[in-house]
């Protein structure tokens, strides 16, 4: 990918100010630092200018101008990413989508919605829920992350195990291409066998192919009932083994989350009002949710899960008895990342394998940690084999933390994922921090094929440069 970019001059800034107004063209360092980072480790890259457009026409003009001048362009949503996808590593122009925050239409007749990318995911979920509809993708940061970021990373979350990830709900996208042209990628229909599926190509492309400015989603009927249970296990490996046992019995939970003891202990310190007792002899917990519209069916499924878990070393199963308790349990789960971050500097690896291989992945991660001298805290979406491995700096020196030995350990974790039939990212994307490991899962030919697709969309390589491909 081409990474030799032109320098932004004063006359270029004047053009941007005239286009988006001076208040939406940020150039002072005190404002730029607000946009120089996301949630990825402790990385900071200062953009030359931040633009806050308000219309598709603004974005089209910005991108067209940058393409003609050979300026790098990074698009940013809420900045909650965990792979460095929104970091302006070559400086240049950062486009913030914060003013693209409208839910344009909720189509009840067709169970669809048209949304701008700056809409907060939870705001969108709540807006359609009022109308009896359901948008399932729910990343841990759903209360702050933007729909656009979810599209860029193909986000999942707990409900992916039953309902799928972001790509499974996208029908059509409005996209500004690198030359400034504006296209729609598909059609607002459930079935579409008309040409190449450009819509799905855009989802998960991390801003490297175009700027998404509108999205049309399909929606589902809103489930009216749910049951939530918290199950302690004496052995973490057994908690992982129980996951496949539940599915083999024909039960598909709407959430099946794995949480190691240390992650829960961190979260209890981090969050006020969590009254759950955690037995220090329990290595891990599963948080299991069932949802639907027939209470009798859900109760039978919960009873079946209870029976299935008798074969494992489990403690007393907690059934949430109120909406408030359910909310607290989910808050506990969703806060694990923040809690770990408060406790220690960390690197989070977004590993994913076939769910039956989850026990082998967990055991392997711990063994690799012992060999390479690091401690990890694990949690994640066990129902779909997605384990978040948080490597803690703890007492490691800066030299050890930034050294080759830790990188070798991380590489071993990813090689294990590949060996177990998985891959190196389930929902966080490759971005900046994982790109050096792409060769572990793709051949040179496969990587070059992806790069050629990038060049077809963005010949000059101005869109989110320095990401995905080393």
C-alpha cells in the first residue's frame, strides 16, 4: 500500500473551513488530542486536522479533495475500537461522524430501518424496541459506540450466538468512495442475487474501502421474555466444556458468556452496587440467557440446562429474579474490559475458534502465558467460541512489555487459534495492532488478493492507511 502522502498546507485548511465552517474544522492541539486515540492500549496519533461534516455532500467533497491532493483520510466514530482502526497513523485528515446521528426511518411494514453511522447502538436498539422490533448486535460498548464503527468492524456481542453479527442485518449501504462518488451497495430487500455483494464487502472493511454514510438494516420481532442465570464452575476448563454440551442438547441461548474469576473480581471493585458473592474457589462463571415469547418453553430449556450442568463441578446456580438483577448481571459482564483496564495496562487479543475447541484454547493460552512469562485474564462470548484474552502488564518491566518475547507469546496464541480451526479476530478487527499477524492465517496470495480489492476501491491508498495489511 502506498504510504507517501502530501503535507496539508494553510490553503488546504482554508478550503476545509469554507466547506464545513470554521467551528467544524479543528486544528488546535487541545482539540486534536481528543481524537488522537481510541480504546486500543495506550496509543496516540495526532491528526493534522479534524473535520466534523454534517452532510453526505460535505464528505464527498472532503474525500474528493483529499484524493486529489494525496492526503490520508481516517474516519472515526465514537472511538471505542480495540484494534486501532480509528487511529490516524499518518496524521492527515480525520473525519468525525459525530453529527451523522439521525435515525432516518423505521419502516414497520417491512421491519427495516435506515440509520446514519453516528447513531449510538443502544439508542438505535431502544428506538426500534419501542415499536416492537429488535436489532440484536450488542457490543459491550453499545451505550457509547456508533453504528458506523459496528459496521466497520462487523461487531457482534453476546447475542451473536443466536442471532448473528452486524453483517447479518445489513441490507444496503450508502458509501462515499475514494474519488468522492456516492453509491448504494445493494437494495432494501431480504433476497438479492444481483451482481457481487458489495454490501457485505464493505462490512468489516474498517474504513479502508469507503466512508459509510447511511445503512439500511433488517429487524426482527422483539422477544418479550428472557431468563438469565449465572453459573459458577470450580474448573474454568469445565465451564468451556459445558458450552458445547448445551448446544448438543438442542438449546440455543441468546447469550452464553464466559468469565474468569479474576475478571469478575476486577469488575466488582470497579462497579458499585454489584452484590453477587464470588467464591474464590470458583475459577470461572457462565452467564446464560434464554429469550423468546413462550415462557413455558424457556422454563423447560432452563431446566434442561440445569440438568445438563449436573455432570460438571458447578456451584449454586443463580437465576435472576428481577429486571434490576438482570441489568446488574449484564452490567457486570459488559464492564469487564474497563475493569481490567483500570487494574492494569493490558493488551486484548480477540481470539476465536469453533466452540467445541474453546477448552483447548483456554488451556493453551494459560500454558503459553507460563512459557512466555505473562499473566492473562480471559472472558468472552463462549457460545460462538470468541475468547477475549487480556494480557496484563502487571509487574513486567517496560522492556519486557514492549519486547520480542511478549510478541512471540502473542504469536503463539494466534498460531494455536489457527491450529484449532479459528482465526485471530472475531469482532474487534485487525486495524493497526494485529496486522503483523495476518500472515499466520492467510497465504501471500490471499493477502495480495485482499490488497488488490483495496486498490480497486482506493487506488491512491488514502482511506485509513496503515491498517489491516502490513
